[in-house]
């Protein structure tokens, strides 16, 4: 497939372009989407996200993502031009999977403790001290 080379000025009526090797190539929307999917696959999930985008994936607020970053739970980098924190998609997914695993293990432990009557013993102990 041969892509037409166009002038270097990107205009609103030609929004789908890729630049490389000093040339600008005009693409159809389908070609552009295919190129983006291919680039994403090659990057192995290394796509950068804002804290807001990461928050949407995790189901939390951007402020919570900032706290997670501050705690060192998700690696991040700061864009020098804007000062915004960025995280890699794969790191956000890894954190989400770890969090879901921890929640599952905690739920299993609660179920086991309840079945053994451990919560009743804790409640009685706290009542005796009170």
C-alpha cells in the first residue's frame, strides 16, 4: 500500500496524518486507527497516561492516583513542558491487577475468619475493654 505524501502543513480537513523520515503522509481514518493499534501493540502497553486517565481505569480520583504515585506504587515521570505527571498504561494495569488480587485475598480471609467465629471473639474482647 502506498500512502500519499502531502505538504507538511496539517490542516483541519486532513486530520489523519503521520510524519516520519521528513515526510508527512495522509491517511484515511481506518488506516490511521490501524497504525495506532499497531504502534500500541509494538509498544507493549508503554502508552503514557495522565493521572486523570489512570484514575478512570482504576475507578478512583486523579488525587488518589497522585497519592499512589507519591507512595511509589506506580512508577511515573513528569513532563518538563507541562509539569504533568504521566504513568505508563501497563503499570496502571499491573497495579489494578495487584489491587484486585489483594482485595480477593482479604475477602477470602474475612470469610474464613467469620466461619471460625473470629469476629465474634474480637467484638467480645473490645466490649470487655470498653
